[in-house]
C-alpha cells in the first residue's frame, strides 16, 4: 500500500490493519476528517499512544474542544448530553475523576470479581443451554450480547424483571445507525429515567449491589450527586457491556480463523490448565480487540506528539488497534499467538483512565471462551467469512452477527 489509504469505508471496517500499518510508517500522528465531519488527530504508534493516554494536557472533558461539535452531539456518546449523563468517568479529569473513580473502584476489586465468578459461569451455561440443542446459533445475539448485559445488571442491582428492558435499550445503543433515527438518544433517555428511579428505590431499600454501595458512600459524606450516580451507572453499563460483547465475538471469530491456536487452547483446557486461557484472552485483546480507538481527548494547550504540533482544543483519538500491532513493540504483531508472554497491550487503556472493569471483562471473556470450547468442541463458522459485517461506529470494533454450527448433544 503506497498511497495514503482511505479510512472509514466498509472495506476499512472489515480489515483496518493494513491502513493502520501505513499510517504507523508514514504519518503516525495523522489529522483526518471523521465520518461525523469533526477533524481529529489519529495516533497510531505504540510509544506515542502510551504517551498520549497518560498525558494530562490531553483532557477528557469535552468543554476543552475548540469547536462546538460536542454540543451538536458529534463527539462522545449519542444522547448523553441531553440526558444529563455527561458527568461520568470517560468525560472528566482530576480531581473529580479521582473522587468518582475511588467511589466506584470498590465494586471491581479482585475479591468482589472472584465472588461473582460462579454467577458468570451460571449465566454462561444458561445462555448456551438456550441454543445447544439447535446445532446452530448467532453467537453475537444469543450469547456474546446478553451475557455481559445480564452480568452488569446484576452487579448494578437491576432487578431480574427489568433486565430485558435493559437488554432492549442496550441493543439500540450498539446498533450505531442500524436502528430507527434518534433511537440511540431515546434509549439513553429511557435508561437515564430508569436509573434515576432505581436510585430512589435503592435509597429506600438498599441491597448488596453497586448502586446501593454508591448511595451508601455518598450518604456517608463522600459527595455524589444524583446526576453523578445515574451517569456512573450508565457508563458502567455502556463501557462494561459493548466491550465484552466484542471481546467474546472477536475472540471466537479469531479462534475459528486460526484452528491451530484454537486446538492448542482446547487441549490445554482439556488437561485442566488455565494458563493458556489467561494469556490467550490477553492476546485476543491485542490481536483484534473490542475497542479500536480510545475515547475522545482534547488538547488543553499546544502539545507536540509524534513530530506533529497539536493545537489547543484539537480532538485526539488514540488508535489502540494500531498501537497493539506496532512491530516496534510486539514481535510478529500480525500473528495470533495465544501463549504470547510479553504482551503489554493497550486494549484496556493506560494511565488514570485504565479500564476499571478490566478484571470483570477478563473473567467474562475467559469463562465464555472456555465454556463454548468445552461444550461445543467442533464449533465452526456457518457461511462465508466474507459475508460477515462489522458494526459501524468510531470507537468500538465488533461483528454484527457471528453465525456458527456445531454438533448438538
């Protein structure tokens, strides 16, 4: 590829890695118009990406954006501004970020996630039970999508009878233009209304869940407004489910396209080992991870990055998918190697915005892959890989569908 590649086409969405390789080599910090019309800097090399993710001069707060496009909803999550959901961890800087992160981090301690492991296994088996007898399934809609929704609903304390509503709203939110016009904004608004009501109910009758914990903390002197609590629950749901949908979907797809790696993993699991599963999920995150671009950052002052001068107010998007295939950092970066040890990938970010839910995502990813391979050892793609479509949208990378076949028990 000698000429500058075209970005954000359907062909690019299917396989963006050759274009990212060109940018890494020729224009590692590249200014480009996005499909929304906003101009932003794309950062594609690992060293630059790591620097940008931890640079305090690159703010998460959209108020620093030079244009007024955020007010028009062209950056950030659709509908969040109208629904007063802006005050969340992806949009704020210290000291507010430090305070809110400290409050919510209690929910994602290794101990709490470990206690949740049996429930994740139950949810996984129950979803597989739903299609195991058919000999075929769409693994996105029947498995990868509902699993993290139900898991995060349980962590938040959403009652069982309301979880299918959440599933519907979440489904609308990840269609990225595939649903009715304005549907994303409406779904965000419904979710906001529901969360506000749920916070009221939990204040009267708290339980052993994350929303109750947030309320208890704020009632004991840690300041958390109702808007902040609703925004926090919203972003945990938003950030905590689509990433895991794509981790499972992209992960299964990569294993089906690399049968020798998949067989290695199956042999390892059959022998009762977990080591290859643990390194394998990290490698799947690096190789074709769920988050293609890190969320928006804005320069609060002039910043020099990768030889480019970035002006105050300019949006910066760190391309995690490009950084995680940088040959200056990873040996044979385009090769899937489940036993890769030196794997400091950026799939969960870096710095103060490193993904809080990483332990939960790892648990869900490992449980989902291990259980699928154990229960459906001859799992295979149904149909032609060229017919698969990737969802549109800037930040996330995930398949719309993943049709599979297997021998029913």
